[in-house]
C-alpha cells in the first residue's frame, strides 16, 4: 500500500475510534453506581475528610469502602494528575498523552497481557469484601472527575471500575519486578538480564535493644520525590478495624507502608531474580512454530495498535505484534529469534488486596497471614508491633526452579524442565523473627546481614537462583558501626542514626580512591588547593562542608566520563590519577565560573527545590540520609531521589507515638499552602508529630468536610 493511502487509513482508524469512543452510551440503570457495578452507591454524608495543620488527610467512615471513597477524593484534591498516569497506563493509552515514551508503557501492558489476565481472574481471585472496597474507591475518583472535568487528562478514562485499579497495579508490579528491562534487552538484542531497584532504609528495635522498654519502627524509603512512585501521606480510619497512617503511591487504594494502633511495617527494595527469559527453538520451515518436549507448537499471535500522540491534533495507531508461548509473553528480537519472558507479577494479581489485609492486621499472626497470601511481587519487610515483635522478611515471587539449569542468563525454552509453575512459599523466604539482640534492619543490602552477626541467616540454606544481593553497601556498613556504639537505644538515638550523613571508613568507594588521597598535591600546582581540600575531607556529607561540595563535582565528572551509575558508590571504581586530576580541574573551573570562589559548601551546590523555594541540603548517595541529585541551574544540583518519606513509630507503655516527614508537603498543587510547607523541616532533618487519635485530630483540624 502506498504511504499516502496507509496514512489515510491510519487517520481514518484514529478518527473512527475516537468517534466510537465519544458515542458510547452512558450508564443509566438505576441499580448501577458510577462504576457500573452492583454495589450500593456510597453516601458521602457518612465520610469525613479532616485536614490537619500540615494538610494531611485523615479520612473517617463507618465502613472500609466509604474510607476508600474518601481517600480517592482527598488524593485527587492533592494530585489528580499523577493519579491518572497509572490509570491511563492500565488502560493502555499512555501513548495518547505522552507520545512515543507513553507508547512504551502501552506496549509492555500488551506484552504481559495485563488486561486479559486481570479480566480472566478478577471475579475469582478477589474477595467480595475487597471488590466493594475497590468499588468505593472507584466511585470516589469518578465523582471527583465528574466535578472537575477540566482536570481530566484524556477523554474516556472515566468512569472507571474497581478492575481499572487492578490493571494499573499489575502493570506497576511488572515494572517493579524488572520485566520491562528484559523486554528492552530482547528488543535491543542484549540478553544479559537486568534488575530494577531503588534504595531505602528500615529498622525495628524491641525491648532487648531499647533503654525504655519500647518498640521502635523506622520507615525510610528512598524513592523519587515526585511522580507516580512518590509518596502521598494519609490516615485511613473506619469502624471496621481500619486505623492506619502511612505512605502510598498516588492512586494507591490503601497504605503501602505505615503504622496502625497495633503494628507497622516498612519496605525496602531487594534484588531478587524475579524474571526469566527463555529462548525458543523454532522449526526451520515454519516461522512461528517452536519445539517443546519434542512436539511442535504454534505461537499465538497477538496484534495491537499503539495509539501515539503526534501533536495536539493527530494520534496515529501503530501496529505491533507480540506472541504467547507455553512460557508466556513472547517477543521477536531484531535478529529474528523468539524469546519468552516469564514472571510472577502478571500471575498473582491480588497484590493490592494483600496490602489491604496488611493494613487491617491487628497482631503479628494476622499480619503474617496477610503476607501468606504471597501476592506481593517483591520488597523486604521490616515489621514491629506493640507486643514487642520484630521481623525482617526478604519477600518476593521467586519461582521454584530446576537447579540443573543456570538461571542467571537466558534459559532453554524447548523443555518442560524449565517451565516453572509455582513460587517459593513465605516459609522458604529468608526471615528473622525476634532475634535476641533486639533489632533487625535492611538498607538494600544482603539479607544475610539483617541483625546481629551471631543471629544472621546462612546463605547456603537457599538456592543460588534467588539472586540475593552479594554483600553490604555503605549504609549497612555505617548502620552496623552506629549500632555497635549503643548498648541500648532510645528514640533520639534512632533519629540520629537514621539522619546520619557519614560515609564509613571501610567504604569500597573510598578504598577505590585511595591512590588519589595519597598523591602529593604540590605536584599539581594549578589544583593544589582543591586537592588538599578534598584530601582533608572527613567524609561527612554535611551541607556546611566545602570539601563535600568539591567531592560532589569531582565524582559527577568521573561518573560521566566512565558512564558509571550509583552502584559505583557500593562496589567502587577504577580511576587513574590522570582522570582524578582532570576531574579536580573541572571542579575548580566549575566553582570559579559559577561562584567565583573555591570556598563553596555542599549546601550551596546541592539544593532541595520546589516552586520558588530552594534550600541547601545534606547527604550523598548511599549515606543513611541518602541524596541523589541531577544538574539544576547556575551550576548547582537538585535532589530527586532521597528521603522520600520518613516515619518513626514508637510503642511505649501501651501508647503509640508517631512522627513523620515528607520532602515537600501534602499537596502537589502549587496554589496550595501545603505544596512546600514541610521543606524547611526536611532540610533540617526535623519531623512533625502525627496521631491516630480521632478526638485529637478533630480538635486540631484545619478543615473538616465531606467529599463533594
């Protein structure tokens, strides 16, 4: 077909699809609510949203699904745009708002058959109780969209159903598991595997380690501070046993990590091997037939049209073909080979119900029972409760694999010997419960350093294909050093540990720079002062440190030259003296160009920014108060991944106290007073007091209203 006729056909397809979408009849049945479900319409008069002095929403309702409605409304008031991103991704329409980049999301959704699998399993996998909860949330979001039509990003997204939330959640689980990296590797012709993980800290202490007999939990994820994987703080309270405060991603229907009256938990990202790639052995005469256990099978073809926004007037459907084999999602690489990608994230679709059950657990047994649903794709769990129980769990959907094969790379796809169908149950995952030393922790380090040395787990007790982290990082090394300084800790000690910005002396990163630290600065007269400043650094990433600022510029230059990632802070780097001197010269030139002096502190170089507010901030990559930055303006850098949410929970003498901190504020709307009102607390490493007590919340409310 000539190109001009193909273009006309594509335009006609796009136009007719849009017309059909706009002409869909609206639901009018009296027995249907705004989601088209059979559940009763939520009475908003039974829901109260109470905003505290920081703008954090405390949502009260008689029943759980009413609270879900209120959460959806409150979250939309604060960040409706980000909430829509995941919904649109789950509907396979990201390309219509984000162009080519969004179409990549739509392609992945199609590759892993997220919508098809969810449609097939939704009714049987989820409980009726939780379906009603999802429906309540969907009603709340639909109501907000109906009241604010100008904020809806794409026509036809609303009204949604509870199932739409599952689409987005399962899609996100595939990304969290690293499925997108393997797909990208196949399309590029690179098959070495990949991982995806960000940093976090978590700690729990009980009476064996605290000086006042209390139990303390520290929640401290290091995630992007804005966007779909940033944190939104909320308090959910019903008369059906829900009363929890914590963080969730925008559009999340429950608290992802946080604390209720009886218990709390934190997550950190682990490095488990959750995705496998299988190379299919194709027949010679049939392009889409493959061998499996000596028999020949035909690949199932799956055509989709990715709708890609070209400009404000034009959206083009681009055809893409994928396949499905006995191993699951299958893609043809650029060299003509076929590879299947298999993971648990699109098989266990009820992650969000597990999170809901964790929210409602009232003791250790109930929490462990929720974990035993075994639906969460990954993440370590650090747990604590008012009874003094603490736990570390290395959690994830790790398949039970045939150990006769090497699972570190591409695996044979022509035999059922490699076709796994089950996952290791929770009882077979590394876990430490109530160690005698009284503490557990994780900083994205090996699960075999999670408590005192004498009580740590043995890696030989687990199959190598789990893919565990091989060792410690700077944060875990520093944390162990700090804990060794205290026979017992109190809440103030724990805060000092969490907000520490010292790199350990044994850091692999600094060991790899030892040659530079020993050179004679006088041999390089043009940069003598800069070298001496850096050599005298105490490795404390304080915002008042000039040496830390110099080091920031130097390693940025080296990392750029050698194409290094933040992993270099953990494993070190190989840099010769010549490159070091070149990097120091760059740092000097940079400071003189932008500041006209070498006496520039880290806080002058590294800033925490939102709107028109800018503050100097502590921290380096892989210190306890970690800070990852990107180039900003006027020769400076701004943070983008750091302490994205902090919570300290303490149970003492039967009472619970909670302190928390958000990097910006409760709202992502620039016009809100709570858009940036926590920034000064944040850069000064201070917290705000929070509570689950209803009477106190109402007595000190900034506003109280129904979601309407």
